[in-house]
């Protein structure tokens, strides 16, 4: 079973508001950029990557948590990050029952994370310059 099928199965298996919420979050990731890759990591967590890890989603008992790998380095003008993590790297979004997923703000964060990955992760050194050159041609 591939990662997309595993995520489908997780969402269907939740059978409550958490499944619906995780599906909305997933739609934002898939819609933000056609090159995003869905992954299944850490024994059962959906993850989204593009040129490096963007975020991991988890359904907890009372919330859906979306943790951005380099969230502390991303602009968040809409104030979407509301998790209690305050370290130097990660930031998270806790979505509780009845909360609305702000799709526009989430997609903005996703695109900022992709830009961060391209500009700052060593494995992508030079990749941004090549993509910009290809676009100009």
C-alpha cells in the first residue's frame, strides 16, 4: 500500500470530525503545489514533503495537529500557528473540534515552507537558481 492509500485509510478509519479535518488539511497540501509528495512516516503519520520535509499531520484524541518542520523560520501573518511548541525549529497548528481550517493561510504557510526548503536546506544548494534559470528560458 502506498502513502496516499495509507492516508486515505487513516482518514476513513477515524470516522469523526478528525478525519474530516485531516482530509481538509491534506487537500491544502496537495493543492498548494503539484510537486508535493505524500509520505507515511513514523509508524502511522501522514507527512508532506517537497525538497525536504514540510509538515506532519497527526490525529490525537482531542485535536488534529499539523507540525511544520521549520515552522519557527516561516512568516505567519495570519497567526495560524497556535501550538505550544516554542523552540527554535518547529511550529504547529492545533485544530480542535468545531474549528475551521483556514485554507488560504495554511496554503500560504505551505508555500513559505517550500521556499524555505529550497533556499536553506543544504541538499537543495543551487536547486533554486537552476529552477529560476529554467523558468526564464
